[in-house]
């Protein structure tokens, strides 16, 4: 259920940016979500349709792209993606001293808009 306040933040941030840049309508919002962020894209989409009503983002297409988990070896600095969150061994040196450096992100990447006067 933590998707509701996050979706409210998406609409607020997009609306604030629209106001700053004289945007009349937001057509598309592109969001990046890390694989293990715990966020459910379907819930964000559902809440977005409700929360954006009456704003410049109403009717906008919400495009959600998942970002992979990225691990870095503490011993040899190898960096690579993995498709699951398990204790991985470094493919270069075999170390289990792996640090997650990506996969839990969440941010608005970009927006497609119509400007006032266009």
C-alpha cells in the first residue's frame, strides 16, 4: 500500500515541473523502478489514474521501466547485473564479498509535455 503516497509524489513532482515550465498538459511520464524496490507497477498505475484526475497529468501515459540489480565485488571491483537477489559469487575472483549498488532506485526519468502556446 506504500504505492499510494509514492504515486501522489509522482503527480505532485510532475505538476510542479509543469507549472515551472509553462506546460499545459503532461502526455507521458517515464519512471525507473529498481527490481527490488518493493514497488508494484500495476498498483502505481492504478493509483496514478485516480490521483492524477483534475491535474495536468490526467490521462497521461505512465511508462514504468524496471532497473536490474547491480552488484559490485568488494575485492576486485567487478561490477555486473543479476536477475535475482541472492548471495552471489564474483564471476571474476569468486569472492562472496558482493555489494549491491543498483536495483532499489525509484525516480522520474522524463516527461513528454505540451507547452502553453504550442
